[in-house]
């Protein structure tokens, strides 16, 4: 049988230079963009900052707090530049933050390792050279034109009449300016974030207040609807009551006239039968009583008469022009009208009372309606 040979898998390791580069990236301060400068402080969110950078950010976020020797001496707050977590400090300021000794030790070890393993040619390649004098390093800074240059350009070149300064001093100055600018922008961003939060909160408050006010408006209109419905029901009941009264009276009068007509038909039948009587003596005996019945049946004085216009219901006519105009003029109260709302409600109640009295007076001024009393109808008929 053949023997299966399993190859050994060796651990794949990264080159040392790549490991050092990755480690260096983890040791970069997010404010100054340089390797952490001791002392290194750790924030509650577990991110690290140079204490000087943390103090710069703190000062930019709290410009009105009292300072002493360039450092804030009272409590305050600022946001972590990496995760925007809010950091609240006590009265010791940034000096109350805990130092990250582990990161400081790693920085020391990294610097020692880098100084022993970093090849010299690499540093030469990173040094920029002058564009005019290709063999000269850029080692001075032209203050007049604001550009770095070389010594040969100062002695013989375009910058011989310019003011120059050591590039190291300008480097530190510009680096400080950039650091201060970054810290200022971080503080500015924090203020912008605060304004955005306030605007979002204002938006939520406006939406909530709008919903509440719409609910109140709907409740007011519902109350107005209920008043109108109640008034419509009351006025309809008045019309219905008189309608039923008149209809019942007319129906009763119709039954009376029907009974009278039935009696008249009976008298007519009796008259026809008497007319057929051939015996004169018997005819004369029946004629006297029959003529009296005919006279009684021909009289309708005992029956009520309906006055002209009795069926009319026009006296219940309504006119809502003023009310319609008032309803179309409904709007929200403005300014001092809120304070006078209760007084206006009271006046409106008094106006409704006066309107009811006016309506009653108008109803009493309508033409008289026929009374359902039979006696009144008889007197009108006799007149």
C-alpha cells in the first residue's frame, strides 16, 4: 500500500517591516497625526490622545472656561475626535484623565526597534531635494515667499534678497498652527453638532405641537357640530309638533264631514223611497219628518271650517346668512385675542339669547294660524 505524505504547513508570517508599519499606524494621534507624545491619556471610550492634544481640543470646545498657564482648571466636556463620544471632565480637566502606560511603553519599544532596524538609505530618499539645485537638500524656509528652499538658492538663487528662517523652527510653528486649527475645527464641529441636535429637537417639538393643536381644533369643531345638531333637533321638533297637531285636526274634521255625508246619503235614499209611495195619505205622513231631516242634513253650521292658509308652515322659515358669514370667518386667534377669548364666549352666549328672543318675536308677528278648536272655526264660517 502506498503511503500518503501530508505536507507540513508552516505559519505564514508578515515581514518585520510591515509589522512595524502596521504598529506605527496604531500609535498615531488623531489630532496631531504624529506618533503619540507622552504622556498619553486614555478616554472613557478607550481611545487615546496626547495630553497636549486633548488639552487643545478641550480648550477649543470650552473657550469661556477660566484657564491657568494655558490649561483649563475647571470641569468641562468635549467629544472624542475618533468616535464623537462625549467626554466629561472633573475639576482637574485633562489632567484628571488616566494615563495609558501600556501605550507609552509600546511607543518606547517601537522607537528603540525603529532606531536599530531602520536603514539609513531610506532616510536619504525621504529627504526632498531642491528643484533648481538638484544636489542640495531643502533645509531653509523663505519667509518672504512662504516656500521651503535650499541654502544655494539663498546665496545665489531666487531667494538671495528674501528673509529666511531655519526650516525646523518654521516646521514647529506650522505644525503648531495646524494642530491649533484642527483643534479649533473639532470644537467648531462640536458646536455644529450641537446646533444640529437643537434643530432636530425643534423639528420634533414642532411636529408634536402641530399634532396637539390639530387635535384641539378638531375638538372645537366637534363641539360646534354638537351645538348645531342639538339646535337642528330642537327646531325640527317644533315643526314636527305643529305638523302633527294640524294633521290630527284635519283628519278629525275629515271624519266628521264623512259622517255627515253618510247621514245625508241615508236621507236621500229615504226621500227616493218616499217619492215612490203611491198612497197620498201615507206619503203626506212621511213627508213632514223627511223634510225636517233634509233641512238638518243640508246644514253644515255645526262643522268646523279650515281657514285659508291653515296648511302653510312658512312661519318656520330660517335664514342663516349672518351665521354662515360668521362660520366662514372662523380663524385662529391672533395676539391679544387669546386673552379676550372668555369675554367673547360670554358675549356670544348673550347674543344667542337675544337671537332666540328675536326669533320668538318674529314668530309671534306671523299671520294668525287657525285654531283647531271647533268653536273658533264655526264663528269664522258664520262671519
